[in-house]
C-alpha cells in the first residue's frame, strides 16, 4: 500500500496542530514532539470498523466522487486507515474536534485534491454529530460548511493554479504574477493549499489559451518554469498577507505526483 503519505498525512498533521490553538501552544507542541512520531511515514492497514461515514447519508459528496452510488461493487477500499510506523494515532473523534475548533475557520484552496479532502472531512464531522445543525453555502468561489452550534467553518476555494486565470477577449489567460483572487483567502485560522497536475495538461484538457508572465503574453512555456513562477507569486502573497502568529499555512502534495512541488513550496515559504 506504500510507505509514504503526502496530502492526507499533511492534512492530518495540520488538524493535529490546529488543536493546539486552544491550548498553551508551547505545551501542546511539546506533547506532539515528545512522541517522536513521524506521521508521514507508515502504511495503510485494514480496519473493519471503517469507513467513518456512509456516502449515501453525506450531503456534501459530489456525484462524480461517490464510487459506491456510481456502481463500484466492492467496498474494501473504504476500510483502510493510515498507521504511522512509530506510533498509533487516536481514532478520529468528530465531536471532540468540533469542540476544539470552536471559533475557528479553515480554508482548503486548490484542485480536486483539496476538494476530496474538504468533502471527506466535512462528511466525517457530519457523521460524528447526530442530526447536526449545519449550513452549506456557496458565495463566489467559496463553498462553506459551518456548524453554528460550534462556531466552526470549513471552506473550499476551487483554484487549480492558485494564481489568476481570467477570461479576456483574446481567450483565457493564466497570469503567473497575479493573485487578485487571494483577497478571499484572508482572515482564516488555517490555509491548506495544493496545486500541481493541471500545470501539465495540454490540448483539449489545457484550461488556458495564453500565459502572462512579467508583462509578456506567450502561447506556452516550459511547464515546470511556469509552475515555479506561479509558486513564487503564491509565496509572496503568503508572506505579504498572512500573519503567521494567527494563521497556519500548509501545502499539500499529491502522493503520485512529484516531490518537486512539495520541495518548491518549502523553498518559497522558507527561503
């Protein structure tokens, strides 16, 4: 099943850290570090008590992501949980998490990887609270799932490139130097980003017609160079708009993607 965990492990680690927001942070981080547990190395193990939620009863699963209702005959793939090599993670407790997250806002920003993480987490929390009082809203490009009783909001911004993709008279332009849409990402307690595979698509699957970089518009360019330019713009936005004392920032990597995306993100955030 593999020995490395990237996107899922990062979100799990992020949620572990956000729990520290309600405790004395130095004490909480000390407890996490004292375990000497690397959450990112481990394996998927079969757990017959899984899954943690039933897709048929979760109102947030989009049709194309619901394998069971789309006719997949087996369900074994739903019964695996992540187990780090060096320790045992406690079982997910949605009600406890909602209590610990009281007053917090979390935003996923990215492509279908972020969508999957957002849908899975909201379904897990929905299943943990019988007959929950919740609100599901969409404003502009932000989908918001909130629990008024707990004052918790977990949101999603679908943005495959993080930088701006705009429609013009000439066509769709991917602006590597612009993140005007970043204004909607401000004011959160946690930001969880991802971007990668859409940078590689060509032909009919390519979602832009032109690329704009440093004042020049081109038909195409080396995709990794474009990716680097986009991440540079994103990192500058983070540096200029995020108060690290109040907001935790994470970058997810696709497990079967490239290790370069994670390393580039780290290099941009920690030059």
